[in-house]
């Protein structure tokens, strides 16, 4: 048979397209199965094609296309098949081996998740050497050379293999399905069928699209030449696929009430299978009808299989077998008889088509079932229940995954109840992140269990658990052994009623009658029975508990003998209890009143001090105003006592060297922070000692660092700094409620997004959070605020959008073994001047404070709110001696402003200020290290001294 180069090229291209269908089957099956079997699926699909290629070359091709022996099988072109120098033979073989591989792969998806790998390989050998080539010879044997097979000789038509390829694969799949049975849990007894979802539907849908693409070569290449009918065949194939999809989707949507992804996929495939046998002999309208009916029969077949409890994972039998049968029948029903050219009328053609379908079913199903059933009796084709549960990735191929590692540890923990086990963590994957969080949860659970066990072990009450059916004791705590006198005798496995005195609790039946009264969870007075036979009064509480499917009871037994023997003491205890409850109520009320009242006092004191500073002692209103201020001071002391009275938290106060604590915190911080966060620690000089609970300090640092990390989603820098700090009168004037004295400052700086101005006033409010629902409680900063205030400290927050946030925690500094130093630090003598200062500050309160400080020392001060406004003002001035500017401001920053100001005033001096520490500013590269810089909050002495020092410098540009 001579073929042109164009024909050979087309067949090779078509073979490549059919090979794409192997990829489609792999994606479809891998997506429709569970992830624990996905590797097994991939190995099967690659292996079956390799086996098919070798065996079809060696045996299958000769049986199918060799010179016929009575129309039953071929007997030439076996191992001696020579491909060199025979381009058409080579192209034809390549095309046909792809068809054989398709028939084999159909079986893989149907029997997925429970067939052994060797059994599937054996199935591949059987199909590619015996089942497929023999029936293929009957239907297609004469296509390549010689006389046709006996079925084709009768007029059987199967253009591209709806029966030869798809039904062969479908019949073989059905036979194996009946042998191996459904997956575990698919059809539970006395329950509706349970869906077992695949792990990746998008991958499965990609597989369907690859199959759809491959069908271009599957049907288009079956012409075996590039002729004018090829484009029409391809178009009709695509139309049928679309019609099958729409048919199955719409009918399924009507039946089930939702658009099923499975029906979208299998409906389109059923349409493609249905058109395969007849696409060369029908028109476009019939193609759409055939495809639509293909989708319908596929849907009906799926429902029948489910009713018969046949578990086809991907729907191979409904798609390939049932739709293939329909497509083969459609040849006679809708095919153009002239194009078919068999010499038969439509009824005769239909009879031949039915004969071919029946012959394929009897031969393929019968041979497959017989051979595989005999093998199954000797050695099971199916994996064990334990292997199926574990997954074939590991059971068959020892191919573990992160997901499996996670599930294995979880299962091991469930079996051994060993909470000390941890899951291996790969930090750069989603499963690794889940494993990490799971380990955190287990750590918390382990900690809770240890604490619970400690509580139970140290509880003074007897805690006993006993079974629901027999009332036998299965757990006791040490106090139970002590109270009931069983220190040298076992209590376990005794009935609980053996510990109770009374005629009505002598046995199980009598105890069962009174048990409902005890089970209400309310205290009941009963008489206990010790091991030595003595009795004592006790209070009993019994509650029901359930763990998994097991129900048991927990009993708490309290010895109240002393309570009965000491009635007077009990009265005293009751009085003290009532008193304590009253005091608690008063404390809450006092705390609330004192809090609200103190807010008013802070305003009275603050404005009184400002007014008093403006009067001389000799003026008439000075003494009256001073009396108001002193009364406010006394009221403030009173409210402070009320606030102290209302606090109820008990803490372990100790002297803490801050630097040592931060050094210890570094180790823990390195474990909880992401790797894209750069940690920087600044400890310029040894920070002082604070007196408080060390866990509270760790709480502060942990919350601030975690919040900082959350604000740096793309990574950044986290800087922790410690230093000593002293609040002076000027700082106190600006920050109401701050006490003068020596403090240790702990600052946490991040390079994150910053806090919006409208959010900043609310950040310390309980339950206020800007995080997504479920990702934050809104209690972190509120807790920090409470701790700092309880320890008479102060929090300062400085933030700029896009430039990060600084939290400064000021905690009272004490000398070792001495009380807190509260005396204000001497500021020394201030030296002023009469130069002109341009003050640029976007914070109104800071601007007013600095303005007052500078004007008080005689300086002429001009103010501006930002860089652009400052430039406008500067153009109208004849001379400006000093620029005092914030670095980070809207519209124009301080550094840019300073450079432009030098153009107007070449000898101008500049001082930069910022709420960030100088280390942060220089680290970010905003300023050079030798730049004049003053950090906020600044004291009056610091500001005035630095202004004077900079003005007294020699005339030179400051970088």
C-alpha cells in the first residue's frame, strides 16, 4: 500500500495527538483519585504504555494486522517486523500502538485505588497481546493488507474504534471491577452510597481537555490519509463532544439540583466516544444528536452501576463501554449507506453492528473475567484493607509524601496517645505550614494535658472515673487513695458503690436505682466507706463524659468530715466568703469609678499646672489656683489607691536585668519568626533593672514581635532596642499621666505597612483588630497596655504609613535591691539665643511643644506643617539660621527639604528629628551617620542644648 509523504506525515502527527490522550488519562485519573494514590496512578499509566509498546511490536501487531488465517488472526509481522526503509509501515504501526495503549489505559481509571500493581501489569499484557489484537483483527484486520477479518467481511463498521478500542477497554474494566469489588467505604451497609472525592478536579478537567485535543488525531487520523474528509471528521467530533457535555450537564442539573463537575467531564468524553465509530458517515446535525444521546446513556449507566454497587472510579464503563456501544449502533441508524458502502440495507447493517457488539462483549468480558478470576483465586488482585487505607503510593511503591507523614504521625498519636510525637516540617510548602501549626497545637495540647494531670494529681478532692455499664473504677488520683484509705491496696476494677455506705447501694442494681439522682451534676451528701470499714461524710458530684464513642463517668468526692465537726468554723468561713464576695464587688465598682474620675483629674491637673506656670507667686489668683492644684493632687492620690484596690491579678515580682531577659528571648524569637524577617538587636549600654513579673515582659515582647511580623507580609526588619531613659517635666507636660523618673525603654521597630492615623487611637482597645476574621482576637495590644499600666509604665507609639511602626515601652527603673527611683533628673542650665529657627513638624502637639520651648529661650520661631509649606515660607524670609525638621512627613520629607533649603540659605544649619531611634534612621540609610539628629520624645534640655550647639558650629554644610 503506497502512501504519499503528506499521508505519512499526517498519520505521524495523528499518532502524536493520540499519544496526548495518554497524558489526558493520567491527569484525569490522578485528579479523580485521592492524593494517597496519585503516584500509583502515574506509575501505572507510564508502565502500561511501555509494556504495550514492546508487546504490540512483538506480538500484537502481527495478530491484528498480519496476513489473516481464515479471518480469525494474523500470522505475519511478528518479531521480525522491520521498520527501516518502510515509512508507511512505521507510521501505521506507530498509530495503531497508540490505539492499543488507549484501550489498556481505560481499565486503569476504572479499577483505581485498590488493584495491585503486578495485577495491572498482567492485565496490560493480556489486553495488548491477546484480547485487543484478536478482536481488532476480526474488525480491522484487512485495513493494512490482505483479506479482512471475518467480522469486517460481514460488513461490520467501526471507523475509529468505538467498539475495537473503547468497548474492549470498557468490557475488560467491567470484568475486573466485578472481581476486585468496590473501594472500602464506597457502599456502606444499610446506607446510601458514599462519594469518595478526588484530590484535584482542575487536574482532572485538564485531562479531559487533553483527551478532547487528542481525539483530533484519534478520529481524524483514522482516514489513514490526508484527504478532504479529515476537516469535516474533526469538526463533527468536536460537535459531538460538546453535545455530550451539554446533555449530561443539563439532565444531571435537573436530576440532582446542581451542575456536576463529574458530568461535565464524562458527558463530553461520552459524546466523543459515541461519534468515534460513525464520524465519517454522518452529517453535523446527526453528530450533535449522537453526542447528546451519548451523554444521556452515560448518565443512565452511571446510575445503574451505583445501584448495582459497581465502583468505577472515573466512570470508564459508562463512558467507554456504554457510549461506545451506542456509537456503534448509530453507524446503522444514522450513517449514510452510500458512504458506508457495505452493500447492506439499514436493518441488515444494524444486525451486523449488534453482532459485532455482542461478539466483543462475549469475547472480551468472557476471556478477561475467566483468566483474571483464575489468577485472583491463586493470589488476590486486590490490595489488603490496611494497604488501601494507607494508600497505594506507599503500600505499592514506598513513595511517601508530606501529607502521608502528617497523617501517619496523627494516626500514631491516636494509637499510642503519645503527645510527644511531632510531625516533620518542611517550611516552604503548604503541608509543611500545616504540620508546623499542627505541632504548635499538639504542643499546646500536651501542655494542657500535663497541667490537667498536675491539677488532678494535686487536687485535694478524690477524683475517680468509672465505666457506664459495670460501674467499675478505671482511674483514681492520689487524693482518692488517701481519702478512702487505699494507700496500700488497689482501688482499680472495684465497683464504685463499694466506696459508699448505705443499704440502698449494696450492689449494682440498688446503686443503679439512685444513680440518676447523682448524675445530675449537683453536689449530693453521702456517707463514704474507707478501706478499714470506717465511715465519713462526703460531698459527691458525678458527671457524664464521652471520648470518641466511649461514655464514662467522672466522680468528685470531697471529705466534709471537718466541716460537719466544726460548725462554728464553717460559719466563720461562710462569713469570710460573703465578705470576700462583697469586697470583690466593691473593688469592681471602685475600679470603675476611680478610672472615670481620674480621667477628669488629669485634665484639671494638667491645665492647672500650665496656668500656674504663667503666674507669679505674688499675684492674687496664684494661691487660689495652687489650692485647686493641691486638691487635685490629693484627689489623684485617692483615686490611685482606689485603682490599686481594684486590681486583682497576682504576679511574681522580681528584679529583672532587662538585657539578660532580652538575650534569653532571642532564642525563642528565632523559632517563631519567619525566615524573611531580619532580626536586629541594639543594646548600646547596659540597661537598668526593672521590678515586675518576667513572664509579663516576655508577653509584651512576644505580642509586639508577632504583630510586627504580621505587618511585614513581604519580609523586612524587626529591631529590638533596650536603653535607659529619663522623663523630664517637658515630656510629662506633653504625655498626661506619665510620672517623672528613671525608666528602662524597650523598643520594638518594624519596617512594615504602618498604622493608619484613624486606627491609631483604637489599637489598645480590647477586641479591636484590623486583621481578618479568625486571625486575631484584638486582645494582644490591650494585654500589653494593661501590663504596662499595672507596672506604672508607659507606651509610646510612632508610625508612618509605608515606613513601619515603633512601640516604645517605658518601665520604671530601680537600683538593685532598692525601690523605684522617682525623682526627676536635673536638667542643668539652659542657654538660649535670638536666631531664627524654621520648625517643620506635621504633628501639631509636638510642634506646639517645641515652639513653646524655643520661644521661651528667646529664639524667633517660624512653623510649617510639611516640606512644601516650609519652602513657601522660606522664600519670603531674608534669613533663617536653623532648620529643625521631622524626617518623615507627607508631601515632602525632611531630607529633601534640607537639600532644597541650602539653595536659599547656603549656611543654614539643620537638625533632623524622628520618632524612630537614631539606629533605625541610619540603618535605613535615610541620613548619614554624622548628621545632627534628635530623637523623639525629646526633653527641653536636650532640644535647647542641641539647638545651641548646632548654631555655634562653624559655618559648613551639614550632610
